[in-house]
């Protein structure tokens, strides 16, 4: 084998179910298939689900209910409150399974994930409908989430194939010497997932498993069902027992037990900054083990006086209020040149008025419920703070009437004229609350954007190429966009836009869905043979 650089797959193609339906003018077919899937998933409500340890169903001493955020009287399923002992047993099983799993040729692991991706693709409407019920995404975002899950499995598999399992022949010091560089798996990994994207569960788990590690997977307590379904797909594809273990339960028990276990050799985590920083410190204080963390964002869009204001308003509204702002990439603040602020705010309000608040399973819904009562109360508190300290120009209220009385529905909300150091402009809120602030120049806007401790995504709207270049050169964020009408700061595409965070937004410097992500799950071994 020749010495070569890491390759990027040439044949990878994204799933893009909704985009293809629109392109082929088959939207009605898409919605009909989704409606049928909703009925099938609804028929599964209320079942009890076990933890899965070493391929066995395990039931705990206590359980919790997974309810729909759109209607909390709907019990989606009953799940186990895993214990520290459950984690210890699962880690031991994963440790035992590691030797055989990592010894499987990488092409066999690729084949297994290809089969899993095909299974998910075949069941994509049912899986997306399940996501709509479990985390409250509208049908377009839920299908996009499932498509991204499929894309991540196929893309990472193609990376393994292109890079021949990350083994390279190196130069040698003499004719009797043969040297190889081999990237090897670490061992047992903890995968700690958030509620908002099943693709994060899939991507993190695939990254660990495909590279030969074994996994203890902890889903978010708000969304245990969608992660359980993915584990079922893996088992159907033939993943060996013990390679993927599922333990639901509170983070303070299951998550902490993973962080504290000495046999766990790596953790990949997506969640809040406070939990991520504390867990990172605890996990790495004993041994220099990898802890891959994605810890949110306070993402800014900048609108200059040279922007297409209508395009900017559409991009900011979509980025701020898609999935009710419950994305680490959501647009949560926008800095606008004061010369165009009044005009931009009017266009932004007009764009936001067209975003329908509704049940996530309905065809035309866009703004869907918040995930739980804590998020709901946070919205109410900060909307009130926005009224007190600034000016609410749209929204600001909970939606409680009729069909919405049992869900966590709120209005998309725009606040302006806040002090520049106000919490709404500085804290990650994870609710549909957007702050608009005026600036005197592009440099001031970039300076304000860069004050954040986060550095995940950012966007600019300007028809001046020099302004765009200046923004790219100066902005402190890992995933940045210019003039993106579909969404100012969200919507990174697998294999095209690696999703990477700087500062407190990420710990690895390697973006999910990009060519270097798998390297985080591997460490190098140099193998020298003297004949």
C-alpha cells in the first residue's frame, strides 16, 4: 500500500427524501405515506421497553413514562430506570465483546452498517413518525433527522472503505524492515445522547462501533424510544451481542456511572455546557482518555447594510424557529446594521407570521412543542424578561387553547432593544426566542458575536464579497454560512458541511459528518517488523 492522505468518498449521495419529493412533485405521496406511518406508530403506544445488556432484556426496579411533548396525556412507552449496577454489568459485557468485535475485518463492519442503513431507509417513514411523537419534530424535520442518520452510517462507512481501514505502509530505515501505521480502537465507549436529534445518537454510535469499539448507549430521558428503535435496527442487521448496550435512566445515575467507570476508555457526549465540562473534567482527571463533547451554541447571524433583507429575514426566521429553537445550531441572536434595522425587523416579523404553530404530526406544522416543562417554563420566564428589559415585536406567549392545552406549545418570539450584555443575548436558551441588536459596523457585529463562550455556527447576509470574506476570516465559529435563505445557521449536510464547534461548543476540533470525525475514536499504533 502506498503512503497517502486521508481520502474523502467520491460516491456518497445523501438520502434527501423531502427534497426529492418536492423535486419530483410528489409531496402528496410523501404526506400520504407519513400519515400511514403515524397510524402505525400510534398503535404501538404504551408498551414497556427493557434495557438491553449483552443482548438480554433487563428490567429495573423502577420505570418512567415517555410522553409526547405535544400531548402529555399520551404515554408513548414505559422505560427502565437503569442503575449503577446495570452500567457496571453492561461495561463488563462490552469489555468482553470488544476483543471479538474489533477483530472482525473492517469490511465486515462496513457491510453491517450498510445493512443497517438499508433497514432504516426501508422503514424511514415509521422511524420519522416515531421521532415526531418522541421529540416533537414536524414531519419535514423528523424525516430530515432520519435521512441524516442514514447518511451518517453510509458516509462513515465510505470513509472506512476509502481509507482502507486506516492502515498505511510507512517508509522504512532499511531493506529488512517493514513498518505500518495502524489506527486501532480504544475499547468500551459511553455514548451519551441528547433529545433533539436521533442522528446524533446514530452518528456517535456509528463512529464508535464502525471503528471497532463497543458501546454503552444512554438515551436522553425525554426521548428513549427513538434510540431504542435504532438499537433494534442494529440487532436486526446482525450486530453481535454486547457490542451495543442500551441503558435508559437519569443522567445523574447512568451518565455519571459511565464517567466513573475505569473500564470505559472513551465517551462521546452531546448536551449542555455545564454537564459536558464537569463530565469531561471527571473523566479525564484519572487517565488521558478521549472525551468528545459537543456542548451547544449561541449562534449569531449578521445582517449588513448591503444584505438582501428579504433573504436575510427568511433565513433568520427559519434558523431561529425551526424545531422551536431546540437545536445547538439555532439562530438565537442577530446583529443588524442600524441603517437597515427597522426595515429588517418588519420583514422578519412578516416571515415569522407565516410559521405555523401546530402539532408535529400535522402536515403544515412548523413551530412544534418544546420538549418538557422545564423548557416551557424557561421560555415563559425569558419572554417576560424580554418584555421587561427590551421590546417584544412578535410572539412572547404560551399557546394553551384547544388542542394545545396538554402540550408545551409557545409562540416564536422576537425581542429587540436589549442591553448588549443581556442574558437573552448571551445565554443558550434552547427555546424559540430570537434577539435582534443593532450595530454601527460589520466589525462591531463580529466583535459582539465573538464575545460568546460558544463557537458553533454563525451566518452573514451581505451582497459584498469583501464583507463575506472578512466575516469568514474573523468569526470564531466552526460552521459558518453566507447568504443562506433556507436557514441562517442550521442545516449542515453530511459529507458536505462538517459540523464542528469551537470554544465551549466542541472539544475535538473534528466535525461530525466530515472526513476526520472517525479519527476521534481511534489511536495510532506503529507496527515494525524486522526480517
